[in-house]
C-alpha cells in the first residue's frame, strides 16, 4: 500500500501544479478526475470500487475512462486474459489505451491475442513517431489499443 500512497501523493502534486497553470479553469474540480486505487485484474468488485471512487460517477457509462495509460504490466502471461478483460471494462467506444512494455521473453506478445479476444484493437506505435528520447530504445514497445467498433 506504500506504493499507492506515493502514487497518490504524486498525483496530488501534479494537480496542484495544474491548478497553478494557465490551463486550469476556475471552478474545475480536478480532484474528481483522478483516482489512485488498488486493482486486481479480472476482479469485477475491484473494478466497481475504482469506478465508484470517482466523485459524481453514478452510471456505468460515466465510470469509463477516456485515456488509460499502463506500463510494464505484461510480464505475467497467465494474467493476460484478466488484464484484457479489466481494461475493456473501463473503456467506452472512444477510449484510447497506451501501453509500454519491455521485451523480456516472458510471453508478452500473447497479450495481443487476449486483447483482441476481449474486443480491443492493438497496434504498435512506430518508433519514428515516438519522442526522440525513446526512438533508440529497442527493448521497449509502445502500443495503442482501442475498443473494436462493431
């Protein structure tokens, strides 16, 4: 739980910085836009707790997210199905998911199949479109996922 506490502190610092910026609009409730919560992949009760944490969220559609960012979470191949289901549960039709993972030879590529099974379209983001800091990093893959439109 120490990790979650530190993440939440980081979010709060960023929110304070945002409030000092010219991008913040008076009356904008930034605290309700962010949540740091523990989440067990595939656990519907945990997903509900995360969704319900957001202030003012009352329907399943409003508890979906516009953007999901994930890093270094594909190293447990036996959890890919639960991870894909969990990500999909937090998506609305226009959600965009960005994931970064390091090739470790632990079956990371199997996630693409599970994501497709869960109704997510995956594509690797071409290296030449990444920030210069990451172009030469051949160990990490950046992917974009979107819900498959039917």
